[in-house]
C-alpha cells in the first residue's frame, strides 16, 4: 500500500440536531472529554502519516477554520474548502474537494470519533483502486440503529448501502480510503444537483468496486444528538485517551 498523505473531512453542516449549552459552537468544536471533537480525528490522521488535511466547511466556516488551524500539528497543513451549498446533502461536500485531490485519500466525517486503529486497518487491508469502507459488524452495539447507515456485504465486498435497508449485516463507520475515481461516481449519482455520499457508494458498489474492511473490536461513535454525545464522552475516556496522544 502506498503512503496516504491526504485526508478529507466533511464538516459543512449546521449540526442542528445537537443542541444544548454549546449550541453556539460548530459541531466539530463541541467538547468531548475536555477537547474539541474534531481534535481526535486530526491526531489520528497525524499518527498514520497524513500531512495535508482538506476540511470541507460551510456553516460558521470562519470560526471553524480558525479553531481547526489551532489544532493542526506542525507536521500537517490545512486546506479549508468552502462549500457554498452546504445545506445540500454531503455528496456535494465531497465534490467540493475534487479539485484538490489527485491521489488516494482518507475520507471522514467531522462529527465522528474513532480509534486510530481503524485507519491502520484501512491502510493494511485496502485494495486500491477500489473504494474501501470501514464497516462495523457489531450491529448489536450501535447506539441508534434506526439512524445508522446500514451496509449489505457479500464476503468482503459491499453490495449496497442505505439507512433503510432491511437486509444488512454491517454499519458504515463513515471512514473510507478512497481513490480519486470516487468523485466520478458521486457526479454520476447526482440528481437535481444534489446527492449524498451514500448515493455515490451505492453506485460504485453496483460496479463491484467497494471493498468492506471490518474494524473488528475497534470503537467509533457518531455524535449527532445529545444522547450520542453523552455516549461519546464515555467512549472518549475509555477508548481514545490511551490511543490518541498529543
């Protein structure tokens, strides 16, 4: 596997479902375990050798870019990419990064926490030029299964993806190791000038070009509601403090 030096993190949304005492902050800056949520992902990418972080921003972008700039280590540069249509689905945010990427890259969500070992597993097991998706087969451990992005696999291949699948055997963790070709599938999936990331994955899976990478016992957590945030606080204390260091 070639070295992966770039990562794209999607953080253009308003985070409207996560309200409370920190409602004035963009969601990636919400404190988890005493640190901004996004800082864990930044540190994890630094650990695996990423040297350029493309942050796709939209709502409250000036504050977000300023604060993320303070979190970036010296070994990494930040490339803020503004999505002027941030109210649309996240596939549009992915396409905003297309002009900045020429080689395989990590793709992550700005409101997800995850153990660095998941990135290491992606590096070890990915098969480029396929799209490689980190999946969680521990479906019984998912906090909000109804809202989770569900995945159907056949062996180590993803056959389809969607929130409302009735037949599924894994959950999408929101972590990818992607070839630049993925941008083309998202463009093809776009309808009425809008599309989701999952739409592009689904189309690429139809072409048998999406590999499933099982994260095993590793931990991750979407932080989308106050209840998820509470669970993330516990996970950060027990799972991330030992594995992510500054």
